[in-house]
């Protein structure tokens, strides 16, 4: 029995057809368009900032109240508009960014500006109270025009309040007041404010040559000056100002070009990672976009270096012929479609992997910073201060009286002169002074620190990771560099070396396959099966041999010998999902990573094994020569470097 409350009942359908097809009134058209273009305050601000950038602005100021719901203003020093242009600017599909050819046709596949549809201003004006104030660079007069819920006033002369002689200032109040139903779907002011900040940061990252200011509720969120220097220096300075100093200090430069597509930008070292992918940004021809392509690309490039729940930081810029990318596929222009997505994806992965290889054994400076930070926190705790725990820093009246040593004399006042009669290898423990909590080890106890000297080692100045000086707890190698020390986790470091050697051997000899005694048939949908079968040559190179087996079915005849017994059905299904989401078979590659990682772990030097000086220095030299040796297979650092200045700060010398 049909539900009478449903809007799609037969009776309702007859009523809908009763009036026939008809044109909607202009105000309804504008409000519908506003629902697509102006989804929330952040989307409206994005449209206005993009217009300012297209107008040649060198400085843009954004002000917002209550997340932009009640008030926001975007001011720029662009070319400005005269009275006639102001009148046209608030009409639908009126724009200065698209030109017609001699036949009156507009090429929508050759768009080099951020905006082009001419929808933003009329859409905003149809649902809010909007005031435009502008002064053209070719005019001495400024003009003001107001739009309230689609009702436009005539432009009139106004006083110019801009910092420069020309520009535009657009003020929007009471967004969606003309469509109260939309207000019910708005998030909290805090959430909307965060969306505004994120949008403005992305736009500021795309143009380091333009100054940006953002203030919310009267408080400055950021103030970024236009950066100078080379394009790379300017971009890194702007990214560092937004993504943080740590990113600037630990970023790898990305630069690659192929068939008219150029990839540039910066990506963080694997040891600089986060718990989500919110710090990964993609820009196409200067336009900030959100594309699942980026997630798959970065996951594929870093899969050997990070655990699956960790994500690197990156800002990647793709520049190509405007005709090779369609930017008119999303109402908010936040998505694009590449003509050759495979080329772009392959170039992005190759550029990232090349940068990772060039980084060599380099590890993030945050590793040492975190270690020093933990020490400093311990020092600042009132109950656990390293300085307060020592009685040597107490006032003389408070200092405990130290007992006399076997050779006589005060502990502090006189130099130590050992008595030859004292047997330092006695089986009996040395009596401990009063005030020490634990008995000391005897000289016969197993040593936790061993000092080794490699006579054949070169000078320390020529070695990035220095010369091994000691082994601590049979787990950590201590090396001295020309300006500090390096502490190496011998197991993690050797695990990476073994893993890279296994990868090189596999690349040289190929992946060995094991034929299945009884081939397995995996049932998929026809679309999923077609996607997987279209990548059969690629999968065969990785040891997975498949062939079609009727509609929507795949027959698996061989699997990589390295995997042993495995869940074939689960792997094929995961691959089908990967090809839909990332256009790459990441599941198989990650399975290789997991198996080889486990083998490398079992085949590497274990913690607790005593190494000679020659073995420790050999480990250091191999790390210097092996790419990616600065982190283990899970993204954890293999070594920590402390500069001499850092050590001096620990002891209050700086």
C-alpha cells in the first residue's frame, strides 16, 4: 500500500504536471544557483577572493564575524570597476574573463582564470545584503552599489576608503536571510569560522606573491606579506608561514616535467608525519582543488616509509595547458578532470619518489626537537627537576655532608687520589654514601656502555653520520659528528638496509610466482572485473596472474611466491576497490611491503646484540649510501642527531 506522505505518489505526480512546464522567475533561479555556488560563508568568501586575484590584486584583506554568517568583507587593491561595470557585475553570467571569437563562440576548455561563470555576485546578492564599493584605476571617482535579496540599486558616488587609489571592497551581511530554511542547515559559528580559515589559507598558499590578511571577530588570524625571492624561495616561505616552521625545515623540493605537465612544490620527510591527511594540498594551474587523486598518489609514493595510519605533509602544484584540464565539472570549482589522468598521476608519484631518494638518510629535525622537548619538560617539572635533584647546587648550609672516601679527604674540596691498596675488582660491592637510593654496579657487572675504537676509520669531518664511539645497552650506536652526536637504533637502521636490499634484488630478478594447483575463481561485478582485468599486465609483473572467467568473474592462476598461503578472494576485492578509488593497485603493493617488512625485521640485527667498532661504522656507512635510511619501514626515525649547540643548551651553556 503506497505511503500517502511520500512526495512521489501518483496523485502528487498528477498535480505536478497540472501546470505544465514553465520558466521559473529570476529570483528563484538566483536562489537555486546560490544553493550550488554559495554553499556556506567559506564558499562565498572563496569566490570573492578569486575575483580579487583575477583582478590583479597584490594585497587582499578578509574580515568575518560569526564565521561569516552575519558579516564578512573582502577588500583588494585590484583594477577596480567603474559605474557601468558595477551594474553589469551583479547580473547573472556577466564576466570579463571569457571572450568570444569571431563566430561568437566561447572556448570553455581554455580557461586561465580562477573565475569564469559570472555567478558569484548575483548568487550572493540574491540571498544576502551585499554592498559593492569600487574605484577603477582609470577613474578618479568611486561608486557604490547595493543588492538586497536580489533587488539592485543604481550605482552612486561614494567616498573611497581603500589603502591604495584603486580596488574593490565587497561587504556581505546576513547571509541566507532571504532563504531562512538554509540557515537551519548551517553548522556552528566555530565550525564555519574554521572553514573560512581553511579556505583562505589554501588561497594564500596558491599565491605567495600576494599579501593576505584574515581577521575573525576582531581578532587577527594571520597576516601574510607578499613573499619575494625566487619562485621556489617565495613558495617555501609562504608554505612555512601556513604549514609551520617544521615543514619549512623538513621539506623536500619537488620538480618534474613531462609532456607539457610540470609538477612542483614541497613534500615533508617521512619522519614528519601526521595522524590524518588534512595537511596535503593540491593546486592545479594555481587553483586549490580537493581531489582523491592526491590521496592515492601520496599513499603510493610513501607506502614504503609510513604506517597506514600516518600521513605525510605536502603541497603539490600541477601546471599544464588549460585545454588539458576541465575546471568546469563542479559548481564550486573545487574539483577538476584531467584529460590524461594517468600521466599526471604517474608524474606525481615519480616526482615524490625521486625527492625521497635524493633525501637519502636525512631524517626530520623534529625528531631531535621532540627529544629535547621531552627533556626540557622534565626539567621544568617542580617534582622532577634535574637541577633541583642534585645536592651539588644546594646552599652550603643545606648541602649534605659527604662521607670520607677510603683514601681520605673531602669529596669536593680535594682532588681524587686513588689508594693502590683498594681492590677495584673486589667481588664485594663498594659501600655507598648516604643519600644514594640504589647500590652501584660492581666493575664485574655487565656493561651497558661499551667504548670501541676503529683504527682504520677516516676523519669524522668527512662523514655525515660521524664515527662510532660506543654502543649503549647493546641497542644504540653512539657516533660523533663534526658538530654533534648521532644516536642510531641499530635494529631499525639495519631493518631498512635489509628491506632496501630485498627490493633491489626483486627489481633485478623479478617477482617469483607460485602456480595454484586449483585456480581460484573470484566473483565481482562486471565493472569491477573489467577494471581489474584491464590492469592484468601490471599485476602479472608483481606475480599475480589473472584471466577472465565469464561475466563478472576472474580466474586467479598464480600468486606471488613470497606471500605463501593467502586470501586470494580478499586481495582481488581490495584491488578492485583500489582501482575505483585511487586508480592503482595499492593493496598488492602494500601486501608486498608488509611481507618484505616482516622478513627484513627477522633478518636484521636485533636489539641486544653486541657490535664491534668495525660493525658499527659499517652500519653508519651503509646508512649514508642507502636511500630512505633515515626512517624505518613504519616511518619511525632510525637515528637522532643532536647538535653541539643543543647539548650545550641542555647544560645551560647557551
